């Protein structure tokens, strides 16, 4: 019993360790793959594709993945040799490609899928003539090679056939689509449909090939001038031995770029249109700090009209609020006297309204020509200057005390 318990414990621990290692490897692969999948944009195009021979297929079930120019922010373009990789059953490889877009050369990552989609019209060779794939096909769970374009040992690999009618006579070595000097090709309707299929990213073996190439100085275009010493390998990561194929020639004359890699590097496409134009400085949205007045000026500064919320207080004091009702009856010169003494010497032609707050201050008593009793509120002219507020109603209550005196005057 004890022995069985120990055995089960060891097996359980072994499974846990294997699970942790698997998760770790998947994390590394995902992180490495992110460097390929993200659309890299640069201001200079890649060199022409080198001319090289395809190494012998190592075993059945392997699929050819052509070489390509990758980008390094410190040293520019470097060549990732073509290689054979063990393919996922039923899937085909669509190579990545460089395409011109809004002033930049953008990298479109390759992928695995049930069909070979659009890869920029670039002639990678060996079944990838620029449109589709003619190097082989899946028949059930086995991959059959077209020996008309594939270098396969037919003695050890029997899943072969010959179809020379699909050979594409394309001698172009241009490595990018669009732009000046680029390939003018567009995806077909069928390829656009295939682009929406379920895809799988590059395999860990392909990531290994790219990583090894990025650490080999001889593979940088600045060193090999478009003719790398390792143009293709029989297996991923093996850059020495009999399975290594050197380039026979550069695809075209090499021209060194006129700017450094750091100057040529542009922001990734997911950073937006402003970033694609080279403007990486964050743009402050307008009116960020002024949500009440969209017409305000720069942020963090008060709007020039922010103090105009109460314009009535600046030009019309509150005391004149009741004046507009009687302004039509008064003369323009007597709209609002500034001198109290001057207002007393001016005769009033019309009797002011009873609600006029400044009547006792500006108009004298009417002449007794008609022998009419004066208004009750005019019997105490000296009490008006004491009022400081426009409300004269409380002061008019004292006027009835003088009414007996005014009533006796007509009887005398």
C-alpha cells in the first residue's frame, strides 16, 4: 500500500511539473509571437529576396516555409532563412509579407489555415509564386508533395506527385507590395473570404528560426548586402552543417538606406492615424477642462468670458430695476439724476406713478393752481433723503399724520 501511494504521488508530481513547463513554453511562444504578429511599420522598404536553392525535405509531414526579411529596431532588416517545419495536419502556411500603407511599409504576419491566402503577390518560390500554393496538398491525414517544385527525396518519401502545369514563371524578387517599385497585386474575392477563416499563428519552430536569425550578424542586410550566407536550412535553428544553403546571389543591387533604423522605425498601426503620421505626442482633447463653454480657449486657462455670468450688475444697479415701467413718461434728461439738489429744482410735468421709488427725491410739490389736494406722500419732502433703499412704501405710511393740516387749508 505504501509503495502504491508513493508511486501515485510521484506520478502526480510529474504531471504537475509537465503542466507547468507546458504553460511556461506556451507563454514564451505567445510573447515571442507577439513580436511577429504586431504590424511593424518602417519608412524604408526591404531588400530584394536573395536567390537560393531549396534544401532537401528532411521527412514526410514537413512543409516548406519560405525565407523573408524581418526588422530589428537597432540594426534594420535581417534575413530569416527558409526552412522545413512539421506542419499541423490539414493546415497550409500563408507567408507574411511587407505592404505599402500610408507612407510606411507594414509587416503582415503569416499564419496557418485550411487555405493559402493572400501574401502580397511576392514570389517566394517553391510553390509560392505570388498567388496561391502549388507545392503540395493534403490527402486525408497525409501531405503529398509536388516534385515539380519541391526538393523531395522520393526514395524515402513516397507521398509525391508531379504537376508541371501549375509552375508560375515569375522571376521577380521584389519583397514588398505597393509603393514605388513594389508589386501591384490585390487579393481576390476568394482570398478575402479565406482571410476570415480560423487561423493559427506561427509554430514555436518558426519562432526559433526567427530568433536565431536575429542574433546572427551575418544575416543583417547591412552586413551581407542582400546576399546572406545562410539563405535556407533543412531544420529550424540549424545554421551550420550540410543542411545549410547559402544564397547564390542577391535578388537586386543593394542600396544602403539613407536613414538609421531608429529614424526609419514608425509606430505600430494600432496607435492610430496620428501615430502613423509620426506624431507620437499625446494630443489633449479640446475643451477638456471646460464642459460648460465649448468655445473656451486652451485648457487649464479661464475662458475670456467666464466672468460675464452677471452682466446686469456691472452696468445697471439693482435700484433701477423698477424704472423701465415709467421711463416712457419722463424726459430723457431726467432719466436718472446724479445730483439730488438738481433734481429738486426741476418741476415735474406729470404726476409720477405711486410705485416710483425716487419720486420724493427728484420732484417738488405741485403748484396749488387747481387747489387740488397734493398726493399724500408729498407732505413730507424732507423725509425722503433719509431713505437708502428703493422701497419707499414704508415711509409713505407716515404721511397721513399731515393730512389734517392739509385738509384745513381749503377751509381758511
